[in-house]
C-alpha cells in the first residue's frame, strides 16, 4: 500500500482586484474575482521507505503541495490519501509561544501533533536529549538563540515517529554537528520503512537523497521520474533561464589553506565542526608569465586535499568530493571518494586526506577552479567546503572548440 497517493490534486484561490470586491460578489451574486491555480492536476505516489523529491522555481507550487500533504491546507480538487501519521518540517517553530518555556512548548507542540498527555510525558526526555538544550529547556524560548530555537523545534517535530515526514529546506538546522545529527534521524526514518517527501532548492541533495522526483512549474507537473532524470532536465531549464550571465572574477591561487578567517560551509567557525578542510594544493604545476597556475591540454593534474577529523566521528563517515568548474560556472566534472569507494588516508595526528590525480587533463582553454566538499557517507551532509579555490588556467595547442578534448578519428564513409 502506497504511503501517499495524490490523484488530480488541485488548489485554486480567488483573487480580487480590490478588497471590497469580495463583499460585492457576496451581495450582488456576480463574479468579481479571477481564479489562480496554485496547483492543477498533480498526481504521484510515494511508497513506504522511499524519499520522494519535489523541485521547481519559486512560485511553482511546492509550498502549497507540502501544506496539503501536511494537512494544514485542504485541496480544492482531486484526491489525497496519506496512510499513517504525518509530521512536517515546514516553518520550524512557527507554533511556539515565545513567552512559554522550552518544556511548555514541547507539551504544546506534541499536543498539536496528536499525542496525548501520557505519550507526551514519555517523549519529553528524548526530545530534551536530542535538542541538547539541557537546563535551558526551563527558560522562555524568547531567550533562545536561533540555533537553540530550531533545534528544539526539529526535535519536537521528529519525535512523534511519523509514517510520512514532509521536509521543506531543513538541511541547515543548527550548527554542523546538529545538521549531521538531524540528517541521520531523517535517514533513520527511511531505513525504518517510513516515507519522506523532500523539497529543496539544493538539487544536489535531491539527487542524492531521492529515488524519484517531480518537477513543478506554475502549479503543474512538468516532469516526473527518477531523480537523476528530473534534476538533469530541471538543470537544463535553469541554464536556459540564466543563459546570459556575467562571470565573477576572483584572485587565483595554487594553494588554499583554511585559517580562522577563511569562510567555512554555511559560515560556521571551524572550531565547531567535527571535521573540516585544512588545505588544498595543486601539485607539480607550472606557472605562466604572471605566476598563475597553467596546464596544457593533456597534462597530468593533481591536487592534495587535507582535512582535520575529530575522534568523535568515524573516519569511514568522512569523504572528499571535488568539482572542476569553469569561470562561467559550468561544472566540467565532479566525483567523490564515496562514489569511487575510497577512504581518506591518514597523514598525521587527526589529519587525513587524499591526492586526487587526473592522468590526462583533457579540458580546453579557459579559466578554471575547484570546489572541494567534505561530506559524509550519504553524500548529503556537508561538514565543510572550499568554493572557487585552487584557480588555474588551461591552454590548448590547437583551435578545437568546446569544454573538453575527445580522442577521435576521421574515417572513410561506408
């Protein structure tokens, strides 16, 4: 039995040019409104144990769909069947009262999620422990930092053991440690046979997390299929929209080393991370007349990447991903130690890393840089990242056009 069945789902709103028009419509029994379809004829199924993705531009109807799934809004047309308890991570903490303590808001949140008094009392220790608030749970939430607030909200929403979890852009909950913890909890739901409906503008996360996805465009389903196929087509759509772009110039360096002032993923101080990047260095590189790193098409390419990993985290849960990007933001190639089934190598103390080598760099002329990601074994959680680092230039000997050189032959036609 499917966890979620949507058949011809639609949501229509009445839009009035002036507020008084709604009263005139009621009084004169004439239509003064125009219909706006936020969703029209949306159909899909989500199976138990499946992570189902939803992508689309702003205003495509994604939030409307999630609210229908969460039960906070009713559809105008069609049929929606949700088998089991639903919990939604939409606007974390939107139901919390700032004057109430954390404990009082836990009781309020659990009641709104359908738990009775006994069930709530049983859940309270687990919620406090997961949120890591300690004695702060006895303080009014108006005194909480934003991180404490969302940690408590996430702990409450995910404590009810839902059969269907609806998630909207919830990958930046709290600090890096809690982001990893929250992602592990969501993955645990999946492993238990629960269903997740996941909506995000982070297409990488949708592609990695979801087996299937839908692409919404102006309230209708533009495409539905495997997440890889849907994301690839949606990326084509986005590139078409942004086909006129202005590259942003940044200074080129062969070596990037993380320092206290170097931005970390999500602008988090590296001292709070369980793992963080420390260095990325291009190896055995020649330089041009301006002392900038230079490669010829076909040259060997190598970069050394180092990371510091705390003892609190398992080494097999830390991986490195590298993307080669042209200065017009075209991603030329990206891969990770997760995809290739490799582990990081020990260097010294708590420092680990890899040397990433391409025997023949077949890129054509242009300015390039690296994106380096420190990720977990799911390829979803990001411990740290370096953006637009290790810049270099490629020069080709001939006049081929494009991004990369392909070995080829010219043969007589048969």
